[in-house]
C-alpha cells in the first residue's frame, strides 16, 4: 500500500511539474512513477505491488477479450437467420469466498453480453449464471472458472 501511495504522489508531482492537472498528465505520471519505483525496487525493499498491478492488468485484458468475443457471438446470433442459441442456467461452484471477489465476478459475468449472474447460494459456494450459448455445461463452467474466477482470485489473493 505504501508503494501505491508513493506512486500516486509521483503522479501528482509529475502533473505539478507540468503545470496542468489533466487526466493524461496524471496517467503519464503514474506510468513514469511506476517504472521508476519498479527500477528502484532492487535498491529498496521489494513489494508485492508490482505483481498486483500485473495481475489487475491481466484481469482487465481477460475481461476485455471476453467482452469482444461475447459481443461478436451475440451480434451473430441476432443477425443470423437461423440462430443456434441454446440458453441455460448453470450452477458454477465457487473457489473464491470473499464478498468483494464474488461481487466482482458476478458483475464481470453480467457485463459480458450473453451471460447474466442470477444468484449466489446462501453459503456462497455456488453462483447461478444464465447463458445464451450453453452447448456444453462443463465447458461453460470451465470457461468462467479458468478465466474470470481465476483472474479475480489472483488479483485479490
């Protein structure tokens, strides 16, 4: 947390040096500060901050890739004259336990077109998901577990 706050401070310092507090200047300062802190970690103490940033960026890219794929799949289903939709509700066993992790996973699933998080069991062990294209139950489960759930778990561990 200390390294993150130092990175924020460096981003503000960069914006102050440029004389304009814009989003672009702040982001540029954040990236430059991150690079400076990453290089200096070998002189100072090491931190898990750099690993966490990579994991969060990986989570974002996995979500964006799934978003693009699902948008194309739903667009094809809508525009194709003979759509082969196979809707279904799938129970996905959860390995993650914290409320914030489950909420993030459920929101990521809901924001992806063609899927919708319906409910979480009372013991927080099962997430119920509606999918437009459920051809194989195990493949659908594995896609969510090895994709979204794995990346959420890595980002929050």
